[in-house]
């Protein structure tokens, strides 16, 4: 089966809940997690997917019901995931072997090799120390990092790479989240407050079998980003290609091959009907920077124009994406000024005059998640 770009994008929009808003926060988070980078973007991503969302509903899910959980997951990035899916986004996201762990460690991998330290063993030591430090209490993320470094003496053997800012190997430290040992209970980034996951959650899910967790994460990836290839899954999870191929073998009987841009790609057989006839996307969404929909590894599928891709995906402090009827038609940036949420739209082509009312309505609805009571929209160019 050969498929075209527009068909693929319509399928992915529906899989991400961006063709029409859905009812439940947990359902939106379950697709592939909602990234919280930079601070405050998870709320905007949820707003783009969930109908009639308010700050109160989101706060209730995170802090009272605790049906949603913040933790370091894929690529060590902060994500909000369903508490019931803890194993999928922790055990499922952990590397399988030493070669795959090296991908997760990045520039720290040679330093651990030189120190003669096994990353799996070292992470287990960090988990044990964390269990004691956070027993019955929460702690500022920076204090936790410092106290762990002081307590786990093996860390002192590691020579900090030139590119690192701290003596603690940050990818290994964030592995505490991917192991499911710690979660983010308030704040984000350098202001995060951490707690033991098993003590924060009101009901801790049963541990998942590692292969079952990895297989389920692969299903979530292919449902949101399919049709896709093994390399894209490896990049999304920051693990080795060999590791990913082993995972895909676990669900081999659930996959079919399709042709996309003349090349073979994998799709869940259960999604074939949705890909054959994806629903049409209507309306306006302002997707925040690092939104899950923008995490597509085959960026040219989403935006064929190279200039547009450079404007959307920037290395530092990039913009969000303006989505009109399922197409990325420009970028946007917002700032809080006093009690007002100010958003500037930069279209890729013609001014979005015909949907301007819808853009203004969307920006005004987003204002509450920035702590603002009013909003204003400007269009550059």
C-alpha cells in the first residue's frame, strides 16, 4: 500500500487528538505523553487537545486525583503521563543493554567507561539512595542532585566532560525518573520539587514486565507517528537502533509494511483502517514549542519547505506552531506582560485573515494557563 503525505498527516493529527478536541485529560496524555519543556507548555498542549479545559481541571488531575504524573521519561525530558501508564513511560523507555544506555548518556558515556562504571549498576545505587533521601518528604531538584552526588561516592570517579555544567551526570540523574523512582510534584525545570513516585501516587500500578512495557511504548509511538521506521523510534526514545529492532520484533505480528515517499515504513495493523480514511481536521490550534505533534522525526513530512522547517524548529527558544485545518501555516510566540497574554503570529505565507477570529478566540482561551485575564494578538509581516 502506497500512501501520500496528506493522508499520513491526517492520520497523525487524529492520533494526537488534534482533528477534534477530546473529553479526558488522561486520554490525551496516554497517546505518547505530553512534554513539559519549557515551563508551562504542557498546559498549552493539553488545551490544544482537550475540550473545555480549565486550570482547575488540570490542577485537580495533577495534584488532587493524581491521575496525571510528571516525570522524566523519553530522552530524559519532563513529560506528563497517566499514572496508570507509569510502566509504559518508565520501564518501556529504559534502554535494554549497555550499548543502548550509551545513547541515553550521550557525552557522559566515555566518562563512565573511563571510570570503569556500569551505568545500570550506578543507576540502581542512585535509586537506593534516593529512596532513603526522599522517604516521606519532597525535595528541591537541585538539593536532591547535590545530596545524591555526596552520598553515592562512585560518582566522584567520573571526570566531567567539557560540555557538562555539573559533576552529576545529568542523563543518569534523570534516569531516576525513567526508572520510575522519582516524579515531579510541583514546579518545572530548575525549580522542580521531587518526590518518590510510590509515595506520591494514591494507587501505584503493578510493575510491568519489561518486554510488555517496551512493546506497548512502541505501539504508542507507531500510533502517533506512524507509518514510521526503526530509526525514528530510536531517536524519539534516545536508545540504540539494535535495541529498537529487538522491541519491534516483540510486536512483529501486529505490524504491516506500507510505502511512504517510495520507502518502506511500519504501521500498526490495527491502525490500517484509520490511515485508509482519516478524519478531516478543522479549526485553529496553537501548538507550543516541543509539542508532541512537533516531535515527528521525519520533519519534511510535516513541512516540506526547508525555510519553514528552519523557522519552526530552532535549536534555542524556538516558536510554537500555528495549525489551521491541520496544516502548519506559521509560527507563534507569546509573552506575559502584566496581566495580559501577548501573542505574535508569523505566517509562512499570506496573512491568516480568514481565521483571525478563531486565532483570537484560541489565544484568549490560552490566557488562563499563563495566569492572565486578557489577551492580545498581533500578526507580523
